[in-house]
C-alpha cells in the first residue's frame, strides 16, 4: 500500500471547476498550506468550500477568495476576513453559516454513513428555517444532514504511506472528520515517515480514509493572535 | 460607577465551583480565567479542541499549533487533553461542560440571546455559540447594560437574529447581577454606587426588584 504522491499538484489531480471541497483547519491553525497554494495555481473556479473559517485576507482560504475561485462557502465563523465580508454583502459569494458543532458533526456524519441527525443547536433561530424539528424527552431538536465532499484536503503533523495520520495539538480540529468525508481525501503532512514508524495506538486518522498523501514544504504556520505573558 | 471589564470578569469568577468544566467565550469572558478564586479548581475547555487550557505562553514559546477558540496562542496544563471538533462539541451538547460564559448584543427577559448577526451590517457567524447556548446547563452572559446610544440591551424581546431561545440563566452586566426568571430579570446585586432607579431606567425588559438589593463587593 503506497498512497504517496510527489506534491500538491499530483495530490489534486482530477480536481475541476464546480467541485465541493472540505478544507481542514481552525483559523489558520492546521490548514493545508501547500494544497491551498496549488488550488490557487490550478485556477479551478466555482468551488464550494466547506471550512470552519475563510482564512484571512492574504492567507489560507483568503487566497482563493482574492482570486474569486470560491462560489460558495459553508463555515461557522468568518470574522477575520474583510474581502470575505465584502463579497458576501455584495452578493458575489454565497455563504451558508452554520453552528460550529453542527458543522463538525455534519462532516463526521458524512464520513460515518449517517445521512442525518438531530441537534439542539440553532433551534428557534434562523438556522432552523426550512428544517425538520422534533421533540425528544421534552427538548427541541433540529434535523441536520450529512456533508460530503469531492475532495477533502487535510493537514497532519505526521503521516505514513498507508495514509495513517497524527495531528499536532489544536491543529487537529476539523481535519479528522473532513478526512473521513471525502470521495478523495488528500493529506499533506509535515513529516512523511516509513510504514510502521507510527505507533498504531496513537494514530488519529486511520489510513483507510486517506486517498493520497504527500510531504509539504515551507510551512509558514502564521499566528493570528500572538498572545504572550511576561516572565517572572 | 459601572463595573470595568476586569471587575465584571472578577464577579463572574465568583460563580465558578470547584471541579467545574468551563467554556469561556471570546472577549471579557476570557478574562475570567485571571480571577479564579483560591481553592477553586476548574478545567477550561476551548471548543477548538482543548481541555485543560493554560495561560498565554512566555514570549518565544508560542506554538502556531496551539491556539484557543479566539485564535490566541495558549499553553497546556498538566493533565490536559486535545481532541477534534466533533468530540469537542460532543462534550458540550452532552452537558459535560458545566458552565458557559459568553457575551451578548441583546438578551430578552425570557432568556433569549442574540450575539451573532446584525443584518446587512455585521455577519461574522455564530461560531460555537449556538451549540453552547443550546446545551449548557448554566449560561452566564457578560454584557454591557446599554449600547453606545444609551439604549437598554436587556429587552422584552430581542430585535436581532437569535442565537438561542430561553437559555440564559444569569447576567452580569456593568450595572448589576441578574437571574433570568419566569417573571423577568431578577436583580440580585448592584454595581457599587449604581442605584436601583438607574438600573430600572436602563432595563427595557421586565425587572423584578425584591427588598433591599445589596451592593456588589468588588
């Protein structure tokens, strides 16, 4: 079993206009930097992107907004990106905002073969408009459907040729669920290790969910809010 | 005098109970972590995937792979754990996280809250707020009592799109502390120097004032 490809271009082979992508990360933490750069170079247009955030103006998915390659975003929070807000308010960009836990669970459901589930999040709000609601044990819930993608693009810390992945700290976030929910799942890793080098007990994403894997280069790992405390 | 941000955070910190798992929202709620009383041990949950979140790192020790839900660099305490976003909201929806503290633009006297959208003006998204308010057993809202124009933010009915319905249990504003009861906002404490009359004048929703209202110790 060898899922290793040379680079992001090779990993994204078959990607075309109008596809639905899931892109891992929370803010700029744990985003697939190499793949996003390759998406920009590919020029693919009319994309639907499912990602918790939309990057910042000049990094992350913000790069794909600048080039107007995204037709629709499905996210939970987009407050860090002015170009996003401009495109949304002007109607150039279609946006579906959904609660963060609902987004995570819809991805998980897509990867787990569960077409729908009930969650209390958003009951009585505009998020629930047009959706089935139901009462269980005296509490109200909203039915939400699974999300699946043509390409799921995730970022991990370490990976092996089987596609097994280990994430680092909070760079895990949405990556594991999105990895499960792709028709094709691309994983870019900081360190590609030989088969057998990862401890099976410590693997976060089993390789079965990953289609192609490559070792990324030149990670910038930008910090959005650098907060520190004084010594002593 | 109305409370400062720090005083509001300090007052909310007194609501913490030993052994609580707590989620602190972005802004003033985050400051609550600085005032956890002696002898009270709580575990901070950050919805991007941390239990046991520690303080900001020392300069030079920031790690881009370790941030909180406000995208700030943080640290991990001994005994902490990291998990994915689905697991994070599993512990929120199943009420394992016992207290949520978050900000609000408006609260209604039936416990409705609005804090994610101003139509046509500000649309940043709800993030995890809808999941948190729909599930938490205890929700404390930390907010300014009035807006910049001096209008009440404690209302009969929210005018902005809702984040959650009938969910807020307690409010700490810069003017006082309130329980949300079936009869409306029940005044529990006044900020130092703030009169009941001032609070009445600045509260649009139903306000319940019973007996002498003590002044808050800050």
